[in-house]
C-alpha cells in the first residue's frame, strides 16, 4: 500500500458531525493499518449500530456491519475459525459505541475470557449519539444528556475494569486526541489474543449541547476517572488453546454399536414400562434391555420420562421390543409394568389398569393381583431394585433368552458385578413364582 | 451391525457428514443431546465446537464462522430460539448460511423441558422481522434425522439462508435400534463461491431468484456484509430502488427454488380420507394408516409450502384430518385455506398422540 487513502476515504467525506471523535479514531485506525503494512484482504472491520456503524463505507477492507451489541460475538465467530482452521492472517477489529458495549457486555466478557484474537475499540462518548443524545451505561455522574437533563445521578460503568477482570490480555484506556492512539491501536492489533481500547471522545452533536465541554476536556475527564491505562498480559489465545487441547484424539463417531449374536423368533412385540426413582438405574437398565434385544437380532426403542432434574423424582422408561420396524414409540398397553418406588408408582398410575402384568415392590401395595417382589431390598447396590425386578420378569415370563441381558450388562453396563448379582437374584426369585 | 442411538446423536452425525465444522451451543433440554455429541465429535474431524454464554452468543458465533466460510450449526429449544430471533433475521438479511436445530418442548416460555410438543411451527415460520420466508425442515422419524439434517445443511448452503430443522423431544431423546446401512445419505452440496470472473459484489444477482456467489470475509475479494437495507454491493442505503430489489430477491430466492427442497412422504390408498401430519406424530399416522387403510401425507418441508402441489393432493379426498401435538393446530392454520370443506384438526398436548387416539377420531367422523 503506497497511500493511506487507499484504505480510507478522505476525512471530508466522513458522515459524522464536524469535530466528532469518530473521525480521529477512524484516522488513527487507518494509520495503524497502514503502518503495520497489512494487506486490505487481511483486515476485517466489524461494526456495531449507531454513528460508529457508519464506518463500513469509509474503509476499503473487508467490512461487516452487524446488529446492536452483537458485533463482538459475530467477530469472535469469524476469528475462532480464522485462528483454528485457517492461517490466522485476518486482523479483526470491532468498532462499538456506548450501546454496543452495554448491550454486548456479555459478549465482550466472554470473548475476553476465551481470549479470542480480536481487537475492540470502544468509542465512549458518554451517550447515545445517533438516537438523539440520550444517556447510556457509560455516561459519567453529573453528565447531562437529553434524558438526564439535570445531570446523571449514577456512576458510569467501568468497562475496562470489567474486561480486565474478565481476562482481556491487552487493555488500554485513552482519549481520541491522544497522539499515542495510533500506536496503541497498532499494539492492540498486533497482540495475539483479546485486546480492547476504551477511547473517550466527544459527541459534538449532543454532548456539547448540554454540557460545557470541549475536546481538550477529554484529557481531564480521563485523568479524573483513573487516567491512561495500557497493560498486556501473556496468555494463550483461543485458537492456540483449542488446537492444543482438542485436536489430539482422532477416532470414529462414537455410537453404541451392537452386533447381533443370534436371531430370536418373536411373534408379538413386547412392551415394557419401568417406573422408579431417579438415580436408581432405570434408564441404564432399560437401555441394556433394548441392547439385549438387539443382541438377539430384534429391534427396540426406549422413550424416557423424567422431571427437569434428573437426580430426583421419578424416572420412567417405555421399552418396545419387536421383530420388525417400530414406528410409534409410546406404549398404550404395557405387557409388563415394573414399579420399583413410590415416585414411579405415582407417575404411572394411569398405566396400572391397562397393564397385563405388574411387577411391583412389595412395600408399595398389598394387592394380590400384582407380582409383589422385594426389589427395594437391593437398594444399596447400584440400580439394585431395577435389575432385581428385571430378573423377576425374565425368571417368571421368559420373554426371550435371559443370557442376552447378562451379556448386555457385561459388555455395556456399569457396576457390572453389582447389577449382575441383583439380576440373578431376581431371576431365581422369578423362577420360583 | 446396529447402533442403539437417539435422534440427537443422528443429527450430530448427519451434520458432521454434511460438512458442518463449527458448532456453538448452550445447554437446553431437549437439544443438549445434540450439543454434547458435537462437543465430543467435532474436534475429531478438526472442527470447532464451543459452549457459548447464551443462545445469542451461540448463533452469533455461528454467523461469524459461516462468514469465514465454514458450515455452521447450533441447536436449541423454544426459550433459546426466542433469544436467537434477532440474529436469525440478520442471517436472512445478510444471506448467511446457518442451520438451527429447534428441538421443541412444551411451551410457552420455559414450559415443560422434558415434555414433547409440536408447538413451534408457526413461531419459527414467522420468526423474523419483516416476515421473510425461511426453510423449515422436519424429520418424521428418528432415523430420518440423519438424512434430513444433511438436506437442511445443503439447503442453507446453496440458498445462503438460515434453515430451521424443526424436531421434538421424543425424536431427539428417544433411543432406537438402527441399522447404519439403512441410513440414507444425500449428496452433500456446497455454497457457490465467486470464481473471480467479473466484478465481485457481496450481494450480486441477475435474476431475483439467483443466489449471490459467496466470498468469505478474509478472502481474496473484499466483502461488505450487512444486516441493514443495502444495495447489491452491500452499501447501506435507503432511497435506492436497488435496495427494494434486494429485498424482493430475499423472498424470491426461497420461493422460486422451493422444488429443490420439497420433502414429503405421500402414501396413497384407495380411500377418501387423508391424514396430514409431520414430525414425531407421523409415526402414529403411519401405524394407523396401515390398520385403517387410509391415505396419508407427511410433510417434511414445513415452510414455505408449495400450495398448488398440496392442493392437487387435497382435491382427491372427501375428508382430511391434520394431526399434530399442539394447541392451535399450527399446520392446520398454515394449510386450511387449501383443505376444502371437510377438514378436521386433531390436536393434543402433554404427551404423544397415539395411534389409538387417531383411530378413535377416525371412527368418530
Ligand atoms: S451525533 Fe455525535 S456521535 Fe454521532 S456523528 Fe454526530 S458527533 Fe458523532
């Protein structure tokens, strides 16, 4: 690039009000890009909404005009990919104003935390310019705006402190007329990781209308609010961390794969509902039941039902086993209903009338029509009541070869010894019934 | 060899096979079963999967990743989708391909996290400011998740649009034995890149229905992406007829290309009754149609609808029943003007509509 004005329009063509701080910041940015000798295609300017969002047309680089507040997040998406999957050449600069900083605060915090390799220029002119000079989250105390005509009663948000504490690896605070601004921007762009510069500036359209303030006063405001800051912290960027921590283990998509061992002949589908309490192995025992059917060359489905918390309350699985294609995965009339706890009983009350056979823990009912079993005796063992009850089902009804269920436990189960013991105890109990 | 898996896992597998290499998510039932396998599997194929701080960040990351040229996807449910809507509008306006899996649960608001539902069709069809059309594709079985997520990613890529993959808790979270060999894998399609011939404009098209050739941010050709009203170059403008032309183009490129993503299953029987359904309820319809010898139409492209095509089917029947698991009869509302006089809406919430319930309804009319 020979000429600065290859990348930026002449200031006389800028759309901002005369004297607006945006002009100085844009020019400082252009000079920084020029002096860093970056190629146009290696620079992306991501703009937010507001006067600051008029920047796109001024720069002859890649530009991306986004939504209010979302510029940082969208830029981060671009840069995550550029850093990890491409050659990390793209310098991504986010231009936000007061609104972008507050609406997008969580995005700024998150990108700082992840140390995404972007540079954010916060244009802090203490108010919302484009919409008519209303106060913003960055408006200083006592500052007058169209909506705080007697002076803002509240303190301004200290954006740089927030981002510093969120893990920004480069952060600076200065003002638009600072002769060092260009060099600070250069440093920020060259830094690998999240960099942010808060730049105090003047909205000549509105700030001057309500306050007795001139451009030179920015320096005083800066000094009175903590002074100039520039810090750099060595920390690995998102892309470096991602590549080193994630890209190591290569393997196939992990499915639960099952090779059928034999072909069971099953005339009618089997429909089983297992109802118990969360944390008592209902879902895993049910999955193993489905797997045992697959080992026998059959098809199976498992539809689960639980409250929002998986660790408390009921846990219900509906299992269909069929020689052939299963379509509807719900159960209207279970062949077998297993109930191992009060939580489960309450949940499946509606099923009781419609079930052919009911296996239930003996503590839950006196009804002689049910098969009452001592399932909860096995509560100390992992999934005890469920595996015991399933054993009873196999022992009494022999829906298909019980050995397949034992194989499923051994190959795909957890706490295999405990569950196998419970299942076998149930099996013996069931056989004697 | 069989696998024992869920719709959620198959969506993840299909997305990766479709070339998705960027995923951003935030946990939400019943879409976490897509988020988790994507976090586990994407790094294995040198893709990026990130957990975002909320759903707005998730979709924004996807938009950014897609702009850099990588196929991107996120997955959520009603409450999270509500947060994504502004960004979804942005992706429509700035013509950015992304796939959003919307796994429905009982609404409104946080509703019932672990209760199946089909209440979000109208919500998602009209979820952008300005009401521009965007494709909604919905699997009608667990195994179909694989095939249709690939189609969804394809459509988003070649039409440069967000696509909603609309599914339900009982599809994403229910497990089923599946023969991997029987999964259908459609051809994977790509967005068309600008070749370097002629002048590059970010939103260039000749005919309104044309999809502009893509060039990534950071690529060789300088791009100007925007979500504000713009001309073909991407310059923010107001009083220019080209801006209005670009807006009409956003509609035409979807509606005029509808044949490229018209997915359905029409089972014709010698009957004067037709059942129309979609999503998880389709399985009950298939089961009962077998027994009662009625015809059925399962829609897998739910929006936009090809009206003349639907009409040509509906005309053949004396009675049409639209079955779906929601309160208002979402699909019924979308198609009722095409149905003719003897049309019925069978709806229910709280649990799946069973084949028995459809049977009873059929016997009552
Ligand atoms: S209104 Fe304020 S911020 Fe906007 S261009 Fe004018 S001076 Fe600048």
